[in-house]
C-alpha cells in the first residue's frame, strides 16, 4: 500500500491480518450446506439476538452493534434478497460478532433500529449511549442489480486503523481485493440517522456488507457469514485493544474519494 498513514503501517506490522479468516470453500455456496445456512439465517428473525437491549447512559460499552432495520415492523424495513431478508442476514451477522466479542471479555450491546436510549439534548450534556465502537451493519438493495459494492461510512473522529481493520476483515472473509473496498470509505457526509444518537471514541460507523438484490453477492454474503462475523469481531477487538496513541491519525485523507454508495440515505 503506497503512501499509507502511520496507522496502516501499524496494522501491517501487527498480527491482525494473520488471524483473519479467508473465504469459505465452494461447498458453502451450494447444496445442503448452503440450504442449512439459509435456514439458520431465516430462523433468527423468530428469536431475539442475545444482548439486545435499550442500553443505559451510565455505561460505556466496548461496542454497540445495530443490525440494520432490526425489529422495525413497517416503513424502512430493509431490502429483500432471493434467499434472505436484509433484517435476517444482518441480525445473523451481528449476533456472530457480538458473541465473539463477549467471548473475548468485551461488553457488547445490541440495539434494534428504533428502540434504544435516545439522547434528550436536555441538561447541557450528552445523555445518550456511549461506547468505544458503534457499528451498524446493513446489506442494502439497488434498483439496478449488481451495481453497488460494500462500503464503510463513519463519523469524522474514526481512525485510519479502525476503518482499515473493518474493511480488511470484510474483504478477506469474502475473498475480494481490499483496494476496491478502500475506495468506498466515506467520512462525515454520510448521514446515517444513528450518527447523532450515540457517542463513540474510536469508531462510529455504518458498514454495508454488500448488495442483497444481486444473487451472486447475496450468495457470497450467506456463504461467508461465519467468516464475516469472525473477522468483523476481530477488527473491533483490535480497535478496542490498540492504544489510542497508535491510531491518532485521522482518515480525513480518504474523504474526497467516491461517496456514491454510502451517500444513499439509510434510515
Ligand atoms: Zn439497510
């Protein structure tokens, strides 16, 4: 990687990438193994994800995760693929991430799309949810199928290390070139509705894992769901455990690049 900031050099020197999982074998995207995964994903909408709650304002969570549109009964309820819904797929992914992080001893709160402790703006201080990392996970659709890729949008204070770890984790899990993904980092201009609702020290981000209205992309997302969950959890774990000084340089340098995908409004 050329002209990389200090945080990227830190990332390359760390053993972060060594511990990432690569894409699954071909059997995961067809036959009984694939059918089983689809059934697992679809069954999650009938049960609640563990760790789901509204949260409280006196706790600084290590991570707050929000599966896109989760438990929203009407309005913007997310997109639908051929095999799974966005709500089910991202709930499944979020559940995997949250479980891994809890296994590593981190506190992981999962919030639904609408039922979380909202800041009131009263009393002159922020009385909403606090965390080290906030990540919303979506898998959206496109009117023109197979035209949008994964993307990561974040608020300005996110660090280069944080965004690159998430990006690299997703790219490795799905087996695509990480450079393609880095072009889809977007800074502040992405106006995700949650960005004003939480305060996070290291990363306040919106991860679009890929397009559900594209059968190839949907199949890859389903087949790689375990790997995506493991790698995103590893990225968050590293972000939380890396000393703040090592991640001091900001990602502002990327903010001028392509913004089309994350600029879609995601409510
Ligand atoms: Zn969505």
